[in-house]
């Protein structure tokens, strides 16, 4: 086995181990929030949420596997020698810089997902959950995931890091996605949230009100929201989207092709009864 092949094998083993730990964290958080939830959601809404979100995770991953989407990272790696950090030797400095750049890149992508209508039509699927629980971290439209993979591949080229390093960082971020979607109380959360994104901050991001959910875009590091003025600290009255609902995967997939504007237009066509004087 050559040096590069051995390195790739070690990288895959490392990623698989981290992914296994992430799934363990998911199950652990699911159990904790079941018995000690921060907010009690109606059992029907909670059950629909977990079943729909888990189904979305399984089907999305099957589709991505069929399309061999992850192989795009290996293609991108062929050009990573052109990137900003390509001249740095592998080591703690390069890893820390790569993590910081990646976390900022995902923050920027998240902001764009809210700002631009053509991206929001896919990202709103994630916000359509009427419950807020660890499985909400699975609730994404497959087109949203595909676009994000392309974006991350561009990151590999521009920053100039190994694709396996990016996949490792992604799994660390997956830990945090599960963590900040968990419906749990975190001790000393006010202090912790100054440095990393916690359920308290991300709960605001899932508010029904757009003025509230257009905030707290960070995934791991909390200071991007501070720097760019997108941080909000409040407890949302309601979770989810007013005009959007999805009780199963088919409805979830279809949401991307129905805009809130069109729903409002259709509602406007329905005759309204006369108001009482």
C-alpha cells in the first residue's frame, strides 16, 4: 500500500469513527430531550416530526449515494493545490485555519439561503418543522444538500485543503447541528452561547416570525453573528412556518416548488365573508 493510499485509508477510517460518534450523540440527545425536554410539543406533532425527518435523512442519503455526490470532493481535491492554505504543512495551524474558514463559509451559505428566494425555496424545508428536536437536523431538501456539496467543493479548491479534512470538519459540525437542534436545557447556556451556537440561540433561528428567524446563522462559532450583527437573543413564541406544513417526506420534497407568495395569492382568491358592522 502506497503512502497516499495509506493516508486515504486512515482518513476514511477516521471519518467513519467520527460519524459513528455523531450518530451516538444523536441517539443520546434524542433520549435526553424525550425525558427532559425544554419545551413540550404535542405528541402528534413531535412524532410526525421525528418520522418525517428521519425518513428525509435516509432517502436523501440514498439519492446522494446513487448520484455519487461525495465523489465531487475527490474531484475538487485535484485542484486544491491552487488554494490559499495549500502552501502550509498539515498540522494544527492549518487545521484550525481550515475549520475557521469552513465555519465562516457555512455561515455565509446559511445567510444566502435566507436572503435569496431561489435558495430559500429549498432551505425553508428545514424551517417547516413545527417541532424543534434533534431530528430537525436531518430535515433538508435533497436539492439543498446537492447545492451545498457543490459550494463545499468550491471551498476545497479556494482554501486549498485535503477533501478528507473538509469531511472531518463536516462531521464535527454535524455534532453541533444535532446539539443546537436538541430540545434540551443546557447548564450555563448563557455563558456558553457567547462562544458557540447553543439550542437557546438556534431556537430563535426556528421562530415562526421571519424578523426573528433571519438571525443566528452560525453552526459552531458564535462570533460570526456578533461580527455581522445577525445575533438575536430571545425566546420565540412559536416554531415553524405559518403557511407551510409537511407531515411526510413527499410533502416535504414538494415544499420547494410552492412559494409562500403563491400561497398568499391563492388565499387572496378565496371569497371572504362580509365583515360584521
